[in-house]
């Protein structure tokens, strides 16, 4: 693999109608270095990456590789220069196999000039096996979970023997084991002299894998810090321009455990995914389901929401046994779900913020069969203000907004229904630290109003920072129930994996 001594972007500026995305940004990274880029959603990270990938043209500035100016005017040009970008929004063909995706655009040919599928799958399987992925190269990408799709994207970059590998939130959908595998791959790339640019909102990862961090705010370069000369608190404060020392906030009212549970789940079973799940959730309580991807966390949430059939067990809401066959029944009874994949399952991306936010409350804002414009606007104004969504964004398509604002839209939709139970599946996935603090405050406020909050999160710091109790799951079974106060990350990991940590 040929090496690149450095890559730099000088004086990069980009303006969109009404928005200055980047303003005279300078960025550089060296061969064998892992450089983090951090910033809130809207800080300019994505625009900077798209310019580097040739997907967007800068208004001014230039790119240098090994001290020489290069033209990166298309994704093809970027790839020819050895630049690979693994986007958070995956770019795979769901109807093709894993192997076909890995070699798309550079298919191997037989002597007769035909596509050599045998060689494609053989070489693909080799790299999948080297990454420790237990999947077949012949599996359709559409049949993979989101974590495995993420790893396929990473495998694609490795096959191209890139000089610069950009990873945008690469662990957002990965298990602890897969994240460990990814970090091993990154260390191998460093040793080969590859320049790795790592974008993440997870501070623990940045301090584990990166050598330095570039901090952006409001489209401008704030500072570049060696990782051994800074800390998470300083980086967060530089990102948002304010103190975030109390990121998770505090419980607003005392929890009254003497009250009857608002939600009771007993003996829930569904195929191989759910074997025996039982727990209670009290009014105003925040309970977290913790475990690896595939442990049954999301499946349990979907069953409670009526989006997944279960063979045995009972769900009780406010003392009333529920027989849920579809989500509408759960919604009518006072159960709301913010799904893990907000773009696929939670939003109408092409519709406005207003339409998205009022979509679950059409009955409440209608006069007979007609939607009341006054009621619609009143609902959206109230919850937009409560969630700190800009007034100017209300008529904008939801798909154009940042991850944090998109998550607020989904939250606003369900808050308008005044639920008794709110289920949050990965509530801050792909959300910057500033927006995280706001979402945590919203969750605290919801709980203080007596709503039972059931939270699923792969970020153990988030689980420990927010939850009152933690239900640990493994292979579809509840293996432990812990009070969050006094629990540790290592304790949860040990229970979730079933493997004792080495002493």
C-alpha cells in the first residue's frame, strides 16, 4: 500500500442559501495519525467531509496531498487519490450481496470478460473473516442488521487500500465486540501509514483511538489539540461554547416507588429473540434496557409498542392487561416509541417539521374530517418552543435538519400525545454533545411529569447517567436488574456478555 505523508485542507469556505457552513477552515492530518473531528451538528463536519470526498465543491480554498495541490471534484476523483469516506448514512445496495457491494464499480472479470462472481465472493469472504465478521459474502445486504452493514462499509474501504480513510460515526450501530474489532483495524491502518480521520460524538472512543482532535464550532475552526494534552470536559466546552459539566442533569422530583407500576411486563416470549422478559416501570421512573445488539432490547420495545407479535406473556398498562396487535392500539392506550432508526422508522423525511410533529395527533387537531390550521400551528408552536426548535425550521423538510433536531421532532410528536409510557430506543444516536444535553433535559422533564420512561442505549455512560434502574439482557433473557446508583460499566458489560473480565 502506497503511503501519503499528509493531507491538508486550506482556507475552506462553503455557503448554502442563508447558511455559512464553513468559514476559512484549515485542517490537516499526517500519515499514520488518527485525527478526530468533533463539533455539534451544524458545526460544519459533514460539509468538510463531503468536500474532501468530492461530493461537494468548496466556494474557496484547496486540498493538498503530500504538499501538492490536488483537484477533488468528484467522488471518483477522491477514490483515485486514495480517499475513502465511510458515511454515517450507509451507501450500500440492499438488493445486492455483501460481496457484490464490496466490488461494485470494480468487478473482477473472467478470461471471457464476464463478472467472476466466484473470485469476488472468495476475496470478499477473506476480508470478512480477517475482520472477525461471521457473515457470508453471499448474504444480501438487505438481510443484515445495521451493525453488520456498517462493518461491510468498513470492509469496502479496506479492500480499496485507501491512503486516507474517513470514518463518520463508525461505531454508532456497533456492539462492544465489533467496536473492539474496528479499533484493531484502525491500529493496523496506522501501522501501514494510512491517515485515519475519525468523526465521533463519543468522547471515550476519541481518547482511546485518536492522536489529536480538531474542534469545529459554527463553521469555524476553534482549536486543534493533542489528545494527551486535553480532556473530555475541555473538548465539550470548546465544541458548544458553554460549560457542560452537568451533562445528564439531576432528577427533578423524588421517585415514589410506593405507587403501582405504570407498566408491567411478565414472561414475554417471542421466537428466539425474547425468551423470558419481566420487569416493572413506575410513574416518573427511567428504566434502561442494557445489553449487546441482538440481546433482545429492541425486540422487547417493539413488542410493548404492538409492532411485534409475542407468543407468551402479559403486558399491563396502569393495571389494565393489553392485547396489542398493532402500534395504533398502543398509541391509543398511551404508549409511545422513539425508534432506533429515526430516518427509516421515525420520520417522513420529505415532509415539513410541522407535518411530522402533528402526524400522530390528527384526530386531536381536526374538526370533523378537516384539520384545523389553528390547532395544528398551536400544537407545533408549543412543542417546538418546548424543544428549542427554531421557528424558521417549522416549514423545512425534516430530512434537511441535523440529527439532534430530527430527534427533537420525533420527541415532539409523541409529547403531543401526552403518553403514559415513553420508549426511547438509542435516544441520542448520531447526536452531538450539545443536543445530547438538551435531550437529556427533556427526558428528565418528561419523567418529572409522571411519565414512565423505558430507555435503550448502547452508551453505558448514558445508561448510568440517566437511569434509575438497569435491566441487563443477554440472548433474549433478563440476566440482572441493577440500581443505577453504584453500578459500573464493567459490571454491566460482564453481565451482558456473560464473560468475566480478566483480572
